[in-house]
C-alpha cells in the first residue's frame, strides 16, 4: 500500500518534509514510527498524528442502486507524523526535535 508520510512539528503546522513508503498497513494515530537510513548514525522518530484519505468516485450521482457495482478508488493516503525523540535518535534529529520543542517516546516501546 503506497503511503506518503508527512513530517510536521508537534501540534501540526507546515510540513518539514515527506517520504513515500510501501507499507503493509496504514499507521494509526498514536503509533510510533522509526526510520533508519544507511548513511545515518541513529534514527528519525515520529508519532502519528492523523491520516488523510483522498478518495475518488467515477460518477457524480449522490447514490447508487443495489445492482450497480461501480466502486471508487483510493487516490492517496497521507499520514501526518510529528517529530519525537527516540532512544536511538540521530543527533541531527534530536536538534530538530529541540527546535520544535518535541517530546520523547515513552520509556518502554514494548
């Protein structure tokens, strides 16, 4: 499932950046996301804020009959994620979190 993660300051606001992923499921509000990159010592850590679904339907009728099998499609799924400090956050990510006044992950992730 193609999902765009959009990274925003705590409490929301203008997006800092975004990354596209092929995920097995849609992250839900409150989930923690950790991103590791091969050229980076440490991780980028986030808490899911909300999910934005953009759907498209092929006609403009406000209703359909029971024998009509017309279906809409998913145009895009955008998951809004807030910056958060994790145990293994990179120094660059920690600085970004401090600039935003971001909180930390809960002490236990299990």
